[in-house]
C-alpha cells in the first residue's frame, strides 16, 4: 500500500480546511464547516483515484458511491443552514474558547474535522486502488450502501418537510422513518461507512477497520446521537415519551404505549 498517497490526501484536505477557515474568520461563522465534512471524503477518494493509470471497476463504483453520498449530504446541509447564522453548537464552542477563537477555530474546528475525515477515508484507499476483481462481498456492500443512503436521504427529507410546517413548531418528529428509529439519518450514515469498509475488505483491505469504527463512535457518542439528545429533551418536552417508545439507533417497531410507559418508569 502506498502510504505516501494517503498522506497526500491529508495535505489536500488540510489545504481546503485552511482556506475555509480564512473565509470563516471574515464571516464570523464557522458553521459552514459542516458543509465541507462529506466533501472531505470525496476529495480523499479523488486523490486516491488520480494516482492510478486507470481506475478499475470497484474503484469506479466506490468513487460514484462516495460522490453521490457526499454531494447529497453537503447540499442538504448547505440549504438547511443557509441564512441561519452560526449553529448553536459552534456558538457554545466560540464562547468557551474566547478570546482568540478566530485563531483557535483553525485547529479545533476545521483541521480537526479534516483530520477525522482523513482517518476515516482510509477504507476508501484499498477499495479504490485495488486491481482485484469483484466478488460476492462487493454486492453485499453495495446493498448495504443503498440501505444506508435510503435511510439518510429519506430521513433528512422527511425531517426538513416536518420542520417547514409552522404547525409543527415545538413538536417531535415521529413519522415516516422517524417512527422506527430516533435517528434514521445517523443510522444511514453508519450503514454507508460500514459498506465502504466491506468494499475495502473485498479488495483485501481488512486492516482499514479503524474507518467504520471511528465513524460509528462519532455518530453514537460524540457529534451525533449523544450530542443531539443531550439538549433536545429540554427544547421538546414530549421527547421523553418519544424516547420511551422508539429505538435510539437501529430501526425497529415502536413500542406499544403501555410498554413504553413501563419502560420509562424503569
């Protein structure tokens, strides 16, 4: 494996992060780093692909899947955040790190997210650069990616439609996919990145296990489920009932009201 290629991806990602940081200093808003999160992975994938004289079938598939996932997510986040000002999460980080946040944001926001994306992108390296032919595991991985993309894209769409209705202000989204899991979008992301790992395994890159493990940790314990549910109950009083009857992450049938009430008491 050409590890210099992996380091090259870090250099390109860091360069993009620095440029974005400079723009954020003038805008006094670091929120648009969220729009860069998924494109960081696409940048890494392109760097890996450009090292080849010709991209193989698996590499072309992986590039396509990464591009579709990354661009959809980036566009969705950009549209959602447009004109909303700096996200409350970054406002808190800014308050906790002033004075000097304008400089500190370079490494605690932009470079940190860039490095995390670079580490996670390691599963894309063998999946794109391997010349091995397709096997049954590749098709399992593609099916898992399709499942994850469905949950993520449809979940985001359903939530955006729900929020767009003024009558739903302060209410809990518990319809569609959100009836079966409190975080269908994060579950979808989880599936997408385990699918990329399976594509790496099919290419002989079993050692890239850090990629889905780190993404899963971030989704479940850091910036995903844990962070959102830490504050949402205060903002939406009925969320406690939603927690009692709906799976946190992996989809499943909602609990009956009696069972949910019993679960909430235990």
